[in-house]
C-alpha cells in the first residue's frame, strides 16, 4: 500500500479505488513511475498555472495500459473503432493511444483533455495543450528517470515547458534513429513543430 492520494473529480470511482486498480494493472516499478509522474505533473502544473489536481491525475494514469498484453491490444484495435494501421505498431505506441480505451472502461475517466494527454504522451503531437505538455514532460523527467541528459532536461523543463518538449522530441528521435527503430509519423511531425531552432535561412 501507499500513502499517495489523488483529488479526483473526474471519475465515479474514489481515489483509493483508482489507485488500487492502477497498482493491480502493473508491476511495482511501473507503479512507482506513475506516482513520480503524478508528483512531477503537479509541480509543472503549479509552475505553469494549470489545475494541479487534474495534472496529478492525468500523470498518475498515463501508463495504465503499459502492461496490457499484445493480444488484448490487438483485439481492442480490431473491435473498438481504432485505425487498423495501428496494427503495424507495437505496445510502445499502443499503450497511450489504445490505453485510453482501458482507462475509460476500467477507471471510468472520460474527460477529453485527460484522455488526449494520455493519447499523446509517448509521441507528442503537432498541437499540444498545456496538459499534454505537462504529462509528456513529467513522464520524461520524474525523479525515477535516470539517463544521460536527464538533469539538463529537468532544468530546461522547469524553466520553460515548451523548450522541454523540443528537447525531449529531439532526443527521442535521435535515440530511435540511433537504434534504427521505426519512427511513428506523429513523432516526426511533432519534432518539426517543437524542436526546430530559429535558423530559417537554412530551412
Ligand atoms: P514510458 O511508457 O514511461 O516508458 O515512456 P513513453 O510512453 O514516453 O515511451 C515508451 C517508448 O516508446 C520509449 O521507449 C520511446 O523511446 C518509444 N517511442 C517514442 N516515440 C516512438 C516512435 O516514434 N517510434 C517507436 N518505435 N518508439 C517510440
Ligand atoms: Fe508511456
Ligand atoms: Fe511513463
């Protein structure tokens, strides 16, 4: 059990019911990550004059579907009205986009702003709301994250949320290309919006 609490006005379930469902849907390491993202989202919301409780809830549930099985994801894509092109991707891309289905079904959260932030949390998007950016960045810099450059990412993000988004997208793209992974088109489109330095003469 955990002493973590949420102020929840977005689900018919209580805060403790939400926390229990989340905890039962993932391993302990992932659950700790979700708490870290929630606390960081709250902090970023405070710094950017956004609703702290809403950001904390969105951050907490962003990876609810992270450990759903491939078979369940595929069945959901095939039967719940998702673009069938998604079948060409895998859990890294599915857990946000298709994860919204499990969040609505199990956690009874239907707020469109929260669901959009979950949908966009892995790839980013060309258009991002304040909540989208908060969850996207909190996921990247929460206290449990440990990668080369995370301290720079934290410094940049706490100073300027949009700069953080540009930083993360550039680093993610660099990482994907370095590993010769497939780039989801939305990740690339988002990079072109958020990461480009002001060097118009070279465009
Ligand atoms: P996590 O769920 O907390 O581990 O973090 P994310 O949801 O941000 O990312 C999940 C994984 O998706 C990471 O390993 C990212 O590198 C990966 N990812 C992000 N964008 C893309 C993409 O465009 N293509 C692919 N193949 N993977 C991506
Ligand atoms: Fe994720
Ligand atoms: Fe995450």
